C-alpha cells in the first residue's frame, strides 16, 4: 500500500460522493505513459454516462477539485476522460521518508504457520538444474513469507528412501561383495567410512538402474534389498547411512554457494516408522483399499477434467515409494508443527502427484479441511536451443557444471577489470545464476543464455549488484557517518524525482510478489529501481555538488537505494559484494 495513492483514491471517492455519484471502489494505478503523468484514474468513463455527464466533463470537474490538494502537482484530463496525476515533489519525498514504516506495517506478524518443502536432492544422483531452481525459488519464497510476518519452517526433503536405495546397495555389493554390510551373520563393528565416494555413487546408481532393466533377477534383488532396508536390516542400514552422508557433501556445498539453508534436513526416510501404522489405519478406516495387491486411495472428483488415477499408498511388493513417504511425511509434519499451509516447490511435471497427495491427505483427515496445500510448480531451464539443458556431450546438465560455467565466465570478466578475488567471484557468480533463474516467470520454461545473464548491462544479477556497489561506494567516498541527519529535499531534478517515484513502490512490490508467489516481480522492480538510479547517477553531480543541502539529499537517496536493493536481494538470497 502507498499512503499517497490511498489518500488520492479517498479524495476521488469524496468528490464523487459530493456529486452524488455512487461508486464502490476507486483505483489509482501507475500511468502506462509516464510522459503524461505518474499515476492515472481510469474510472470516469464507466461512471459518467450512468450519471448524466460527458466523460471529459466529469473528468474535468474531478481534476479541478483534486488540483486543490497540496499533494498534487498536476491533475489533467487526457483522451476520452482519463485523469493523469503528477504528485508534488514534496509529497513524494514525504512518502519515501515513510517507506520503512510502510514496510513494517505490511510485515506485521500474521500468526500463520507455513511449512515449505523445497530442494529435494536425491541420494546418489547429481543435482540437476531442476533442483537448482527448486532451491532458489523455495529459498526466495521462504524469505519473502518471513519478511511479511509469517512463521515458516523449511525442510530439504532428501530423496533417500525409495527403490534407488536398494539399487545402490545392490550396485555396491556387485563391486565389493566382501564388505561386512552384506553378511547377515556379521556381528562385529561396521566400518565408519563410506566405502564409496559421491562420484562413485553417481556412477553406481545409473549402472544399477540399467542392469535392473535388463536383468530380472537383479531387479528382484534390488526390490528385496529395498524392502529389507526399510524393515531394518542392520547391515544395509549402516551402509545406507554412510553413503547418504557421503552423497550429501557436494549437495551442501552447492547450497552454500546458493546461500540456501533449511531448518530441517530430513528426508523421505524420516517418516519410516509411521508407514506401517499409517497403512493399517487407512485400511481400517476404509479410506484406502487393496487393488491388485497394491494399497490405494481414490482421489478423483466428479468435476475433474483430466483422469486422476488413485493415489498409491503402497505397491504390491510392500516397499515404500515416493507417494508413500510423501503421505507419511505429512502425518509427521502435522503432528509436530500443525502448519496452516503446506508449500511444495517442485517442477511442473509433478503436478499430478501433488494433486493426488493433497487430496489423499485431506480424505484421510491427516490435515484439517481448511489447511491450504500448494504445489508451486516451475518450468524447465533450457539450453540456447530451447531444449532441456544438456552438457556439450549430450548428458544431463548437472547443477555443478552450470555453476562452473558461470563462474568461469564471471572470473574472466573480473580479470579483464584487473580483479581476482575468489570470494567476490563466487558472490557475483551466485547472484548471476540466481537472478537469471528468478527473473523469469516461475511457471514458464526459459532459456539459460550465459552471455546474456553474465552481462553487466540489462536485467541481470551483475547489473543489480553493480548498481548497489556503486551507491555504497559513493557513500563511502562521502564519509557519511550518521545518515539520520541527511534529508531529502525538493530539488528540480527529474532523474532524482524519478528514483523517488520508484523507491516508494517497494512495499507494494513485496505484497504483490507474495500474493502471486512470484519472485520475478521483485527482480523486475530491482531492475527498474536500479535503472532509474543509474540514470540519476549519470545526470547528476553528487560528490562534487556544492550546495550542501542538495548534496546531502543526493547522498540520502544513494543510501535509500542501496538499502532497498540490499533488502530485496536478501529476499532472493543474493549477497552484495564489497566491491566489483
Ligand atoms: N526428490 C524429488 C525429485 O528429485 C523432489 C522432492 C519434492 N518434495 C516432495 N515432498 N515430494 O524430483
């Protein structure tokens, strides 16, 4: 909300009332042609004829009355009856002085708990670019919700319990059959070091996967191992613990790079003890039934336009699968946290799964009927050819490869500028990747064009960082110690007013981004604000300004832009480097 706009809307309402014109809502919106005005009221046309006015005539009456207000520099009629509004510089300044208070207002505690599940890396598989998106988007949504006063609990939900685990164990046994983990009669102490590295695991799993497709006996072995692991066979469990930990090492490093962290580092396996009682309860209460050996819940609804198949609680081989652990995990989360909302950030190919899962958990009364459950889906990150990202040799693009590519590009650019700090290179690379990822509409696929996203110009991470660093460097050079005493003043400088006009929108942007769960709204805004700031910077002497009042006002504006940029980047989990 922007108080200045709200006041204007109220004034228009009052004017209409005076004219005996009934109207429920008055909306003043940004002017789509900035050369005509800053804001606009487009409601006159709809009201005029109903009330016996010509639109232009009514618009003229409203403008004249608005013009009386101190907040107005100019209100005039355009075209068939649009009202264009330009606020006085002083009212914009007052509004900007209030921006922190307005942000605080929208950040008031909401007394609402959200549980967010994102990241979702899988044991023994490389992180792919989809996991990167889940991590970036989830982290951003979590921070945004927290900023707006929601209580948020986050969990990474490692993929650590499905059939892949049996495959990995079988795969390790093929290579190292003499390890004590496979010997059922083994009584001694198991090794405490993983017999395989994370790189080994990334080979072992796909190999086992291929073998299981070709060799039925091996497939059955994998099934048996999965079942025995899930039912507590000691050797398998000990081996599993070791390789899960090993597998998570590179993942945690990537999360560090992306500035992503979780309250809970749980996995599909965490709810294992709940599975058997859950299945029994579902069968006893007749929510679930047996169908061809599997345990299923009907989740289709009469109004469905697509075929919604039953939700599979347990397959016929009795092993827990993706859907099983997801359902049991809700039981566990509900028991411990009782969230008002569940958020899942996963790619859009999983939409049907989440639809079934949400319906099943409501039908089973695992959550309250008014608990809100959302799947925040996202599209695919594609290569320049518009097809899902591939490495040069055609393999699936791993997150690490993409990160390395961006890092190399940024490093080369920094070297051109005579810089060579690894730490700063990492901050910029992370920002580049994250901003590229987040600045696109979450739901649509997008092309990752490394040249475009690493550029210092345009809607890119480096551009926003550069702008922020620039503002900070001006402040450093000016040796500002107590910003409190610096004041914005009315200056006849369009580029200065333009920055103010953009800066007052920050609270509205936060609300809009939250409503739409759209981080690209924040990215777009950062770009607009930064653009106007750079324009101001190039047109204005700041440090060499002789008029002390003006100079201080300019410095204050640098401070406000730096602070807003830093705060908004923080929501996107992007850090600002000291220099660039
Ligand atoms: N591990 C899954 C994957 O790689 C994502 C997990 C999403 N979260 C969930 N609770 N199902 O596709």
